[in-house]
C-alpha cells in the first residue's frame, strides 16, 4: 500500500478542475494507494501519469509514498510538461 502526498502546488491545480469532475478524479487518485504499475511521463523522467478522460494526474514515487504533482486537462498538462 502506498501513502498519498501532495506537492505544494497541487491545490492551485485542483481548484481549476470543474467541481463535477472532482469525484471521478478522486476515484482514480485512490487507485494510487494500490501496489500497481503506472505509465512514466517519458523515458528517464521521475514522473508518472494517470489518465482520467481528458484530465491527467502526474505524480512521483518516493519509497512507499506517491506525491501528486499536477492535475489538469490535456492542454494544461502539455504546458506543465514544457516547464519540466
């Protein structure tokens, strides 16, 4: 089992998500507690990506903790990747 943590910028990204999508995205976030493999953002990157319809959740793994770094639609996701 993994513990879920949040990056300091997470709240600002979360506030931009429409409220009607929150429950759907939270269900996917709860999957991060399970011992499952997820897709890397790109080869050599420390980030993993979880897709929820048009939304993307990016996180990193540290031992038994998964830290949520970003959530947003595909357009915002592309911008965020460009800054990393």
